C-alpha cells in the first residue's frame, strides 16, 4: 500500500477544461476586437464618403455645365449619401440669388429716392415790372433752393425738363390798398394755348396802414417736358412783400 501511486484523473480533466475555456475566451476577445475594428473602419469610410460627396457638390456648383454632373464624366450611380451634395447646393444658390435680388431692389429704391429728392425748385422774388400794353405786374425770381435737373429757372419762367406729376405752390403777401388783389399761375405749352393752373383773389383793407393780406394757392399737376410756368399779378404797379417768407413760388416732383 505504501508503494501505490495517487490517482490524478479528475484533476487532469479539470485542468484541460480550464485551459479550453481560457482558449475560447481569448478567441472570443480577439473576435470581438476584430469586429470592433471593422465597425470603426466602416464608420470612418462613411465619414470620408460624406465629405467626398460634399466636395463633389461644391465642385458641381462652381463648374459650368448641367447641374449635378461634371463635364466629361459619366453620370454616377445614385447612392444614399449623394443627396448631401445637391441639398447643400440647393441651399446655397437661393441664398446667393436672394442676396443679389435684395441688392438690386435696394439700388433701385436708392436711385428712385435720389431722383425724387433732386427734383425740387423753390424761388423767391428778385424784382417786378409792368408788362407792356397790359395792366399786369410780372415777377422775376431767383433760386432759393434747387435740387436735380427736372426743373430750371429760365428768365421769369420755370422750365419743366422731365414729364411727370408735380406739386406746385405759390404765395404773394400784398401790401396794397386796392380793394382786391390776386395772383395767377399759368402754363405755356409748346403748340398749345396758355392754360391757367390756379388763381387766388383776396380782399384788401382800405386803410393803407392795414392793407396787408396773403394769397396762397397750390395743387398737383401733370406737367410735360418743355412746359413753362410763370406767375403774374393782374394789377398795374402791384405792391407786395419781397421777403422770402412772404412771397415765393415752388415746384416739387412727386
């Protein structure tokens, strides 16, 4: 009995079983690592593909020729990632066109405002004279405010150089004891009879010290190129105020 060897059958089986499980675990970990590496590589490829599609879309937008296709290249197959390039292009083009449209509209509005701003003429009296053969006092003017090229002072007339709608206004501050005083604004058109645009009549006090009264008129008229406007007083040797705030004539293009 003392020389008998101990039995090792169950221990050997346990060791083999543990070694087998350990090898299986190593293989499983290696397999999982390979799967993770493949998944990471696939994700990276997808990112690179999206970036390539983006670059391709930008290049298509800048290159001439049919949209969505480079010159001299066959039409590529449509993939899910290819929608990114055209979508980016469709987003950029309307913004560029909208910005250009706003610039054009802003420029047109500024030009229109500038043109309207420039079309104004305000006159104040310089001297007066009786018209030969008629009991009429003519008024000669000088510019007090002038902007633009649509209106021009020519002698004692206002010359209209651009056809359009105009606001016309005038005032005369009389200092005359004649029982009534007034003003008349007429239009002289080439090839047509003279036309009275408006007239104003005021009663005057009989006392020379108190014989002050102003006569104001205004209106909107459609004037044509070449029309001439002048103001006169239907009285001989009319007496009126020459101050800029008392007597004036003005036109404003609308």
